[in-house]
């Protein structure tokens, strides 16, 4: 269960957290065997600060006594110029759920689920019907939240699942 005080807001509302989010994105990309440069991650996040549209990064903030809220996690919605093999032909730039990360000390508290649910609602509110993602090791986590695997791919030399979620369905 998500602790009640944790709030999720677009990074653009709290740009002071841009640098740690960029480091998280960079480190996680490297962990997954992807090519990454911190300066590129930072520049992509800076482009999102205007907010209100996709791409967007949402951040989870946990209150701290007598200090600024602690950055507990993040998730991004991005448009990749890739058409999944079974997406409708008019879908040339689908929205992908990306870069879910929860700080190690904050894990197992429902923050990841809260971030995914909030990202889904954000996309739905902007008229998106489907979300896509790829994962090496979290297929079970997403399946329990209504995501469906559609195919296996090779990503960074490792097997990964491409999954989708119909935001208008159950």
C-alpha cells in the first residue's frame, strides 16, 4: 500500500529534483546494458519541464520532517518513433511507460504501483488509449497491474518483453 503522504507530481513542478532523476535514469540505463550519457538524460528531462504534455516524468515525493520532501521515485511517459508489430497502422508514435525507479529505501511500500497508476491516469486524461513498455525483469509486476505481454525482443543483448495496456479497458 502506498503511504498516504507520498505525492506524485510532474517533474516540471519541482525542477530542483531534475539532477537526481537524471542520475537515476542514467544509472538504470547502464544497469540494463543500454548506452547512456548523463548529459543526454539531463537534456531530455530539461525539455520536459514545460509540462502538461507527453513526454513527461512524474516524481514521487515523500515528506520529511523539517526539510524538503524526499525524492522517492520516478516514471516517464515518452513517445518512441516505433510502431509495435500489432499496433494500428495509424499509430506511428505510441506512448511508452519508461524509467520506473523507486529509491532502494522506499521500495516495497507501493510507490512503484502508485507511480504506474498515476502515469496511466495522466496518459488517459490526454486521450491515449494504449501504453507500451519493455522490461527485462518485471513482467510479473506489470501483469498483476493489467499489462499484457505481446512479444519477446532482444534489447541491449538481453531478452525483454514488450507489454501493452489498454487504458480504456478493465
